[in-house]
C-alpha cells in the first residue's frame, strides 16, 4: 500500500475566498475524486486547528494500491484540473511525503 501525504499553507484569494472557504473547496474537490481514479483507495482532507507557527493549514492523506496507481492519480485529468484551478492558485507552500507500508 502506498501512502501519499501533502500539506499546504494557503492564502486568501479574490476568487476562491478566505482560508475557511478555500479549505472547504479543497476538501470537497479532492475527496470527490474517490471512486473516479483507478487505484485510489482512500482520500481524506483535514483542516488544521494547531496554532503553532510551524503548522500547515490543510492536509491530504491518501492511499493507493501501488506506486503506479499514485503516478496515475498525479497525472489524471481530474486531479490535474483541481491543482490548476484551485490548489496552485491558493497555496503559499507545500510539502509532500510518499511511502510504502
């Protein structure tokens, strides 16, 4: 099983709204990919409540059947569209970890 974890810090955006609205959109759109991309087993998006300066605003936790399935997800048109039309427009910074368990 492949685990894919991404964290973002986001900024307010004139089209996408404030951080709360942005995180809600990210959650709805990314979690909406479940069942639409082969090899995507689980996907969950969470809003951070930790007020530490080191904390990120939002996290994505997802699992895949294989490394190839993760690659397919990353290149899938539905996922790419969310990245281009939302995430890249609001992200200040991003970190990612992929590992096999």
